[in-house]
C-alpha cells in the first residue's frame, strides 16, 4: 500500500533533488542540510518558526542557482508555506 506523502515529505524530496542537480558542491551540501532539517519536521505539528527560517534560507540559496535547481527550491518553498501559516 502506498502512503500519501505530506507537503513536508514532498518538500524534503524536492530539496534532495535540488541538492543532486547542482554542480556547486557548497550549494549541494547546504541544500542537503536544509533537506534534512525539513525531514526532521513533524507534519502533525511542525514548528512554524523553524519553517519560516528554512523558507528564508531557501530564498537566499535559490537566487544564484541553475533554473532546474531554482524550480525544485521553489516547489519546496510552496509545499512548506501552508505549514508556516497560522491555522484557521
């Protein structure tokens, strides 16, 4: 049986993909570190402040990247956004 992935799990996978796509070793390591931080988040009650911090770091690393890397980072950010906003 296949489990439905949460937005956090999907964001984690996108960041791992971005880390594999880049040829810049330092950027790859930074993206892998951010992926692990996202992977450590709980989908049931993620820390909004931690997610906001990760989103800010992703904005910084995505600026000077290859278009495919930027796209994966953008998808990860979009997937994390609902978890950083207050619940209704």
